[in-house]
């Protein structure tokens, strides 16, 4: 009956077609807005932050950027076994920690507010767990729990999907030392930027004689 009535009135057919077209266009527009704007915002406000977005001016409302944005090239890293950085190799770990000027903190803004960088925080936690393995009870339980959870969450955040061949426990590392190859961000640039940032802070500290404001431990 509906089809018969429509065929008798071409204008109704045109109106129905126009309505259907309008609905389809509206759905397409909504999908476009979601994919290009809303979905992108969701990614940038969540796990995609680790990709270091170029818009470093975005802040949490405190006037400071969300990320410490510096130019980082891409480098290749072949995961392999090493005679270095064993739990008992204290000198190796001390030298590694010494690379991080300012203990892995950067100072930003006119007030030189300090911020830690996750890369160095993670490295610190690896060293803490190394010390816990080596010395037993010298590391507090709270510190160990924090570091285990911190590293666990970063592993989940990265979700590395590189395919690793074979069982590392069954390889002859004298003949087959290397594992998977990864495309990484150049960590050397991070250390270099840390050094530059630290030197800027030290210069300011010296020029303004800030040590005069330091009272030390009054206890």
C-alpha cells in the first residue's frame, strides 16, 4: 500500500529519498568527526603520550608542558646478552647513573621547577631491583613494590610486538648473542639534553648565589 501511494505521488518519493540521503550524510559526518577529532583526542590523552607529541605546550593546568619535547632521532637496538651490567658490576651501574646529569631531573620555567623523566626513573628502578637481588634487605619493601609496579606499567604501555625467535635460555650466547632488532628513540640525545639543562640550572644557581638560601638539616 505504501509503495502504491508513493508511485502515485512522485513528490513523496523525492522527499523520502532526500530524507534517506540526509540520514546517511549525517551518519557519515558523525563517523568522520569521531575518527578525525574525538578518537585522536582519546589517543593523545591516553597511552599515546609516550610517542612524545610535538604539541609540548599542552599542560595539566599548572603552566608546564605535558612532555619534555626535544628532537630525537631513530636508532637501531639489537637486544643481546652482555658481560656488562651484571648485578654485582657496581662500577658499570655507577657509571650508568652518572650519565644522568641532575639525577635524571630537568628544570623548567622561570622558577626552574624540577621534573623527573620516566626514562631515568625506569633506569633507577632497574638499579634498585638489582641492589635488592644483590644485597637482600638493603632496599625497603615499599621501594621495591613501587619499582616493580612502575616497570610493569611501562611494559604494558609500550606493548612491544616485535617477534623474538627461540628460547633465550636454550641459546648458546657465545655463538648467538643477538635477539630481536628494535627501532628505538635515540637515548643519547636525552642524556645530552639533561646535561645542557643541568648546566643552565647550575649557572643560574651560581649567578644568584642560591646556596645562601640553603639552611641544610636543622635537626
